[in-house]
C-alpha cells in the first residue's frame, strides 16, 4: 500500500466505481451497494486482507458510502414529486427493526454466508424484474397490518446483510403491490437512508476489535474506500435521477434485471473457486 503507482491505480478504480454506483443510486434507487460490494470484495484480497473479513469489510464499507449518496438521491427524487411519503412513514419502523436483525446476523455469520445471501437475493430479484412486465403486480395496493410490517422487516434485514441501500429489494416489492416503477424507485431511495445509517454503526461496532482488519478501518468500514467512493458517487447521483425520468419504464426494469443477474453470477463464481 506504499507503492505510489499502485495507490494511484486504486484511486482511479474507486473513483470509477463511485461514478457507476452514484448513477445507479439515482437511476434505480439501489444506493450503489449492488456495485460496490462485489468490487470491494475483489479488490480487498489484492491488499492481503484476510479472507475471513473480506465480505464483512466490503458490506460495512458499502453501507457507509451509501449514507451520503442516498441522501442526495432521495432529495432529488422528492423534488420530482413521485415519492409515496405516507407509505414510507408506515414502513420506516419495521425497516429499522429488520436492519437491526440483519446487522446482527451479518456480524455473526461467516463471510461465505453473506456472499451466498447476496447472490441468491440478486438472482431472485433479477428474475422478477426481467420476466415480468412493467405493469405486472400481485395487487393494486400495498398490504396493511402485519404483512406490511413483515415486508418492511424483510427489506431492512436483507439489505443490511447485503450492504445495499434497500432499492434492490424494495423496488420490486413496491412494484408488485401496485406502485408505478418511478414511484417505487423514488420511495426506495429513502430506504437507503433508513438502512445505511444504523447498519453502518452496527458494522463499526461489530468489527471494532477484530485483529484481522487492515489499517484505517473503523470496525468493518474501511476509510480509504469511503473517502474515494463517496465524492464520485455524489457527483453522479443526479445523472441517474435524470435518466430515471427519461428512460421508458420497461427499459429501466430490464436494465436493472440484467445488471443484478450479472452481479449474482460474479458472486456465485467467487464461492466456487
């Protein structure tokens, strides 16, 4: 890590990762984690970081970078007027509880288990988004009562374990229950704020005394990755918001599905080698 040329190459790679993740945050409401986690998972071994902490460090660092990007993305979407604020308020408590559960499980489980969770959920979401039409839905309105809270808890728990902002799971769930795709993306952009802040705190606390962590890490959140990814992500987030309101909804869903599926294949491959 003292080689200037190597550090320059890493800085360029992280800046490009930030640009891509920021654009996707605005475009799909995914918070960028669906890109950041697999990239960091492949970069960290180059620095000799032990395999036992690679996935947890990737997830924790991703969650930290999602905080400012999601805030900017949510502000832009709110200004567009497509966000379902009442539904968001009703889901927030259950999402928070799910985040707490998911964070505890992520810290307790081995890295391979987190990789498997990431790949499995990404494949399921990709299949749903890739093979259903933009108007496909289970019903015209979001469930109430225990089912609503159960879905909110599921979104929070899975997102915390995957290191994502909530849109990857939240967008298809909202779409299945009648939300227009653009409204689902706008609403899910706020999920990133609700999920990333408590989950990041949990990952910092959970890895605070881990002796395998590299320098410049706060628990399972690496400050080098955070410092390089966040500025470029915030720069690119408005680009994605603009695209989300100009691209045809069906094209948006298909692009989302293809990206998720390719990401899942990368993660599955990492479990077999």
